[in-house]
């Protein structure tokens, strides 16, 4: 059994952008045995500061995280974790490298700099990225005897339909919403679970780990695209780089997946990955 844990985030393509134009959606594919070991790694790191059931994120300043610590009367522990966030984030990711998991992340850039237009396009971006991720995970599951589960964070806007529709089409029909045929065929023939599953990031340490990965990819790419330094994000990216899905000598289109139709953006991502 393998499970794909996926989360999403946003960033700017340039420091002059008025809104977050880039949407990242991705996570980790991991086996049940390695999942148990990763849970222990996460628990060990959290336990140095607080109760291991409390949540973490790459962006630990997020008010959702702070409010949860406040709710349980552990705000001093939150402050300690915030002050030492580089240490425990690096510890978790570094210790995870002994495990066998793959990272897959879709990246889409909005052509519009208008906040309303970008927000309106979000469901389609989410669906498109998710379809690309599923098709890659599906290829890896072809002719394998394990079952694959897909668990995603419950959407902030409370609308799961773009994800549900994408999973349904690929599972039953083997094609995307645009009619693109999946190379793996129907997900049902690749031994995928019959339904997409949802969880809350606050309750799932594995979704929290996916948040660490996707959040750090976001910071890394945003720094590179804006031509500024982010030494910590770069250090972390280099740590787990070998875990990103790879094929034909490249991560582009295999583990880091920009749309083929946006050639200028795809070329920017390609140059970053080749540095």
C-alpha cells in the first residue's frame, strides 16, 4: 500500500506582482511501512517542544497554527518552536531522507495580475495540477501489486468538487477534464482506491510533512524567480532534491510539473532546476 499526501500553496512570480500568481500543488508518495517511520520522526521532533499531536507548517507564523496552540494553552511552546523553526524543520526533513518516498509538485502561473481573476481561476488551476499529479503517480503504480490511496487537505474554500471531479474522470475513464488520455490508463486498472480521501492538515502529520515540502519548494522558487536569496529554503531544497520524482535525466515534467502550454514559464522553471 502507498499513499499520496497532497497540499497546495501560492507565491509570486516576481517581486513586483500585486498578487500570488503561482499555484503549487503537490506532496509525497510513501509506503505504509515508511509512513510509520516518518510519523515517529515527526513525533520525536515535535516532542522536544510540545505535545506531538499539535500541528506544524512550513510557515509556522500562520495564525491558524498559533490559534491552535493558544486553544490548548501552549502559547509559550508555540513561541519556542517559532524561534527555533529552522532547526526542527531541518531535523524532520534531514531524518526523513533515510525513507523511501517520492515528491511530486505541479506548478501553474496565472496570466492575470488581477486578484479577482486569479481567485476565479483557482478551481481550474487546482483541477489541472491535480490531474497532472495523478497521471504521474498512476504511471508509477502501473503493473504493481500495491494499492494507492490519495489524501488531500480539505480545501480552504470548502469546495472539493474540482478535486473530486478530476479523480473521478481519471479513475473511471482514464482521461483528464480536457480529454487528455492518461498514459497509465484508468486509475482503477492501476489499483487505486475507489475514492479520493480528504483530511485536515491540523490533524494529519503526513499532510503537515507535505506542507513542509511544498512550502519550501514555494520559498525556493519564489526566491529564484525574484532573483533574491533565501539561503534556508535553498539548503532545504538541496537536502531532499534527490527525493523529487525523476525521469529521462530531469525533474521537469516528472517531479516538478509546469504546464507545457506556458513555454516562457516552463523555461524559467527548467533553468532553476538545472542550476
